[in-house]
C-alpha cells in the first residue's frame, strides 16, 4: 500500500516506546523499519530513539538492530479481581515510579524533539506517551489485540491517535477516541511472508517428510508450552497416521519429548520432526504447514492470518486481560480458526484437529476465512498514520 499522504517527504525523528513482551516490541520494530524504508526510498532519513525499561526485551532488540535506546523508570500494575490486592506493596512501589518515569521521559522527549511518537503498549509506554502529550508532540498508539490494553487505554484518554489491528476493536475504544481511530492491522515481519513450502522440510533436515500428506506445525513460542507439548505428545500416533508433524517444543522440553517419541512405531516415527527452536527457516516452515497448533497471541494471529493458515488455537490462560482467549474466540466465531476455549485435553485437541486433516475442503475454507482477516500490509498502513500525524 502506498502512502496516501500528498505532502513532500522529509527527514523525520521518531521516538518508539513499548515493550515487555514480543507482542509489543516486534510490531514497533517492524513499523520503524517500514518507516525508514519509506523515507529512504525518497532520499530522506529517519532518526530513531527507543525509550523503554532498563534490561528489557526492548533494550536488547533495539541494540541488536542498531537503534539508540534510553531507559526510564516504569510502574507495572499487577492485576487482581480483588480491589484490596491492587493496593499491594509491589503495586504501590511501582506506581510511585510512574511520576519519576514521566519526568525522565519528558526530558528525553524535549531533548530529542521527535516529529512523532509511536507507542505499542506495555506499561513502559505510559510515561513516554504522557510525556509526548505534555511536550505537544504527536502521539500514535498502536493496539495489537482485539481489546485495548491497560497502558493504551490510559494513552487513548490522553488524546492520542489510535491505530487498531481489527475492525471489532473500534466499538471497544474509550468514548472520544473512536471517531478518529484507524484500522491498520498488526505489523508482520516482512520475511514471514516470503516463505517457500518446497524448502521447508529441507531447511529443517526433515528427511522423513511425506509430501503426499498434510503437514502440522506445532509451536508454543520460543520457550515452548508444556500444555501444548503434553497434549500433542499424547495424540502423536493418531496424528502421525494422518500427517507430517513439525514440533517446535522449546529447549527445556526437547529431551523428554525425544525420549517419549522413541516408542513411536516405524512408519510413523519418520514423519515426526522435533526441534527446540525454529530460526531463520520459519518462513519456509510456515509456508509448508497446512495446519498450525499454537497459542493465540496477537503476533501469532497477525502472521497466520496474513498467510491464510488453518489454525487450532490453545490460548494462554494467564495472558494479560485474558487477551489470547478473546483473540481466538474472535476468529473462531467468524469461521477463521478453531479454538480450545474450555478444557484442554488430548481428546479435545484430537477432535479439533480431525476435521482439518480428514477434509481438505474444511481446512481450505478456514484458511480462506483466516486470510480475509489478515493484513499483510499493516506496517505500511501504520507508516501512513505516522506520517500523517507528523504533519
């Protein structure tokens, strides 16, 4: 998608804030890279300062990508349904950090003088976003999940320009910020969209892959998921009778799963590829996959819908605000995924996967619906919002 801005491009200064998790950090990185590419294509430059928490994921990501980083004090609110527990010593101590963080952020914003500030959520975004408003700098808040996160709710009420990932988010925004909100989608790393299915098995060294059968990709994220690993392990013989399985399980789980896989009968064992981590070969593995079994974080959903993949989602029950369950339910209700929203058991997982493997038409229909929710151009759409806000 080309920029809809009709003004002449110019050199820009951008402050990025947001982090704590990959769901907040990587969309910010992707959007910043897309903005840089857009500007450089017209002979202009982008200067970026990432403001986040010290010794954090965002600090490591910014360093790895050659982006200047500054830290500020942050305050994390530990959620509880019990109002008394909200006034815990840890919460009180952390909330005292917020004014200090705002003062530090205000100094950084004033000195750097950004043309626009991008906040992607996480508690670190609050002091920086508030400082941007105090310094009268344009603030764009991007929300990755269906429902606005706690930090972004605060900033939305502070008059920020809101960019959301799904149409269904618009009706959930605070009053006063709905009319100006823009649906951009959630930025997807561009390399994810470039995979080649024919290279997937080769890149993994998956010699037993049978191209006549569908391929299931199981992932619990970089660290793996004990819940997903255990349930997949318990239906492996059934699964391998119908499909190839690539199982990314996390470094802490690989030995125990390898041990249990030794009991798989010949003829099935060859079609099982167990790995602790999938790295640069991920785009090809995703291209190869016919069905994906995974968590339902915002980044995962953005990638799988952009690619149009049939997925069985097992939401992380402890995700902030139960957002993973909301994400999965939203797609299941529109026929774009299958979600295990109640009890998760081997029997329930088998029942969810079975129609996707036994009926290619069902699998293709869900994949097509998933693709209709995908926004592979989300980063470019968000760049348009940033350029418009910068004026």
